[in-house]
């Protein structure tokens, strides 16, 4: 079982995190956002996790949780990564859509639009 030690992907500190997401986040971030814990949780968190999945999927249309996590970093890191990483047009378009729906950081939006070769709206 994994628990969030920093807020990530809609999970608050101390909440149980699905193993597949936890392993992806451990690999993606230099600073761990989750940790493996032994034993069984005191409160079953299944309903809470399911509610969060429904809430998140209703809010954001792209289906790749890694893209959401990609945008979860601070503005300067996201901008630098967008400029340097080898992202497909589809990934960039999904990142742009997520950014416009969620964080709405003008610098990040302009960086993505520049990579896509489109002018801002």
C-alpha cells in the first residue's frame, strides 16, 4: 500500500494512493510524493478513491493521468520541460487543454502554443 506524503494527483497527504499511480510518480519525480507503508489502512479508502476518480474525470477530458502530473509541477519547471521534452503533438494538445481547464498559467499556455505553432487566443 502507498500513501501520499505530498499533495499529488488530487490525493491529499496521508491518503492511500493506487499502486500503479504511486509507482509512476516514484519514477517521474526526483522528490518522492508517495511512500510505501506496511499494514492495512485504518479506514477503507475505496469509496473516497472512486469519488475522486469520478470528480477528476468529469473535470478533465484527456485520459492520461501522467499528463496531469506533468502539469503538477511549478510553472518554471513545466515551461522548461515543455520546451525541452520530446512530446508529440497529441500530448501537447492534451497538455494545453488540461492547463486551460485547470491551472490556467499564461506562461505555460504560451509555451505549449509555441511548440504547437499556434497563436494564443
